[in-house]
C-alpha cells in the first residue's frame, strides 16, 4: 500500500498518543484532491482534520491515492460532537476524537438533479459518469457523487492496516448509518460520521462500500 506523506502544520492537530478504538468514515463534501484538503484545513483557525484523505478523479490527483498529513497515533477534531446527542440517547459524553481515526474520502456527497444535470451543494455540476442513484433514498437524498472503486479499495487497505496495528475489529453492523449508541459509548469498531451526528450525511450507504465492509 502506497501512502503519500504531505506537509501539514503541527498546530492543526494534537500531537498526543491515545489508544485507538474506533475508525470513522467521512467524505469531504469538496474537491477531489486529497493534498488540497490539507491546505484548506491549514487555512482554518480550528484543529479540524483527519490523518488521511483519499483522492478522487480530477484536479491533478491520482484516483484512490492515500494522502497522509499526520500519524494515525495522534488526533484532531474530526467529529464535531454535540453533548445533546449523547443526552438524547442516554450515553455519557465521551471525547471520541482522541480515541478514533478518521478517513476523509474526497467526494461531493449528495447531488440535486435539475434540468438533466447533477449539482453539488455549492452549485457545481458533477458529470453524470460520476453519479450514483441509490435504490432507496438515504436521508431524503437519492443521487450522490460516486465513490470510485479505487477509493473503496484504499479504504479497505487502511482498515486492514489499522486492525493489525491497533486491534480495531472490522465486523460490519447495519446500525452505523444512523446515530449509533455503540459509537457514542466508545465501543470498538468501524463507524460513519452519521453514527455520532444527526445532521451529517457522510458517508452514504454506497452498495460497493457496504459489500467491501461486509467482506472484511
């Protein structure tokens, strides 16, 4: 597995080691270049980041390339946890960012079909060749920017790497697509951003992603 290291200012993450128990799958809702994602994060005043991004198609990047800004043993704020969510589900608040690893897939997320074109949430047009229509709407959305086969394969390789390195179990559970008390409780496993945030829609239940997760 090839992981490309890129410069990332140490002020943008917390250089402290904590035991890792969870992995969260995100998508950026942005451009396809994983390195440019780090440049964007460096321009923000808060330490929001994940240790790796996975590039997509376009913007001078290689589809499926894993880009790393800092070691998975360190951490940054990638979940945006809300205490009200823990309270609603009867779970004591926990600082999950420090015990988890985040993967950011470069992807625009949900799309809106209008006059035969697919628009992302900032009004850009996504080529039809990069669109997937889910068999069933997810959180009210049916059209999404497709996760590429190369991106899904890179996610698979990272999950296997971190299972070996940190002992994180990879068993697939259907409850990861909505608020998941297991995730809020800090249980070990693989989750999505939806598992801890009611307002999020990343990642979405892509059939090939689900098949990959079930195969682990």
